[in-house]
């Protein structure tokens, strides 16, 4: 199994506000040989990112309801321009390019557009998964696995409760056209970040735990997500610890524990396995996790590499 490297970053502050960036970059501690730079500013509320087939960075802007394109950096190390590629979306979050289409996870549905290049007008909006449950955790992450299936993560409607809609606190699986919906895995309170291990082809997810058990409970989780497994929520958290609101230890014994636990309320969002060549060899195959951070916790301890 790969070692883990967790990096603590306030992901929105890099590209949402020049005031935040100028103050936060100086506070970030990097290992020797690494540097961090501003890329684009003033976007408002960026969420997830994807690289297009023609090499352009696309970002969902959740509060503006847009998807913007950010071309390569200019000679000063910033993006040349910010282009609004799609507008009029309902809280767009997840974004993925797959076999000629740009897929977007809106809060109430998954849509796609035929993609013919950064300089071309996107195709007509096609709703492929309508009527997703709304409210509560309202972001919808979209990704495509090596099995050529589309996966959509839908968080819970509440802090901790028994859901009436089986699609909540779950990861769903579809064909790329939105057909053959099935609940792939349950008990995942809010798995915002999903990715696939390039070696094992397994689906990995970062799950955000419940509030109001204190600053240090429950731990945030990294899970290997397998078909029809249950990962505990709302009945248990962490390594099958019964939640005090339900106290169902017999059920918890049947659930799948996380492969890694992190500081409570650190709110892991994006995650990816590093398979590039720019970083030193020791980083090859490691999992990187970006933390959003939360006002629920009074403070976070220093977080260093974990193996």
C-alpha cells in the first residue's frame, strides 16, 4: 500500500482573493526544494478543477454558477486571462472531461456538454442525471473510473440522521450517458473528494465526519470504496466507533473502517495520487489531500507527512 502525504492548504484562498493570497502564501511552510505561486486571482468561489484534452485548466465557480477556463501562465507566472466558458449553472462543483464531453455536477443534476476545444463554443446542455436530492450537503462530485463508469458523490442532508433517500451519504454509479443508476457504496457522510489508485484501480474517497462531538472527534477519513460496502455513517465513525446518537455497535461491526484517519473538522476535499515526474522520487505514488478547514474546530495541530 502506498504511503500517505497530507498537505494542509486552504484551497480557496490561493485563487479567490488577492488579499487572502498575499497574506497566506507567506504562512505556508514548504519542504526544501518546493515553492508555491499565485496562478489566478479574483475568481470568487472556485471549487474543483480539471484539465481539458487540449491542456487548459477549467474551474467550477460555485456561487457564480459558472465554469471558467484558465489558459497557461504568462511570463509573470499568472494566467493570461480568465474566460467564462459556461454560465447559468446551479451551484456547479464536480467537473470531468470524458470521451469528448465536459461533465458538470450541479447540485440537482449532472449535465454534460460536447467539448470541441477551448476556443470553441460548448455544445448544447444535456441533462443526463436529473432530480438529484438537494439541500444539506449540496456539492456533487463527478468522476470516471477505469471501468468506464461515471461516479457521483452525494453528501448527507443533515449533520447526523437516518436518511430517507438511499442516494444520500453515498456514491452512485452510472453509465457515461446517465443510465443504469445504482448505489455503489453507502455510509459516506460527505465524500467530496474521489479518485482512483492508478495501480490498483480502486476508488478512494475523502469523507467529512459529523459535527458537535468536540474539536477532536470524529476523525476525517480516507476510504477505499468498494461496491455495496457500508462505511458507517450515521451509526459509527472512524474505526467502527458507535455514534452516541445511535449506539449500535452490532451494526458497526459489519461496516468497513477507513484506511487512514485525519484531524477532525479539517474538511478534506480534493485528493489525487501523484504520478508525475516533477517531484522527487519519494513522492511517486503518494496520495495528496487538500484540506478546506472548518470553523467547527478551535485549532488544528501541525500536520506533517504520515506513512
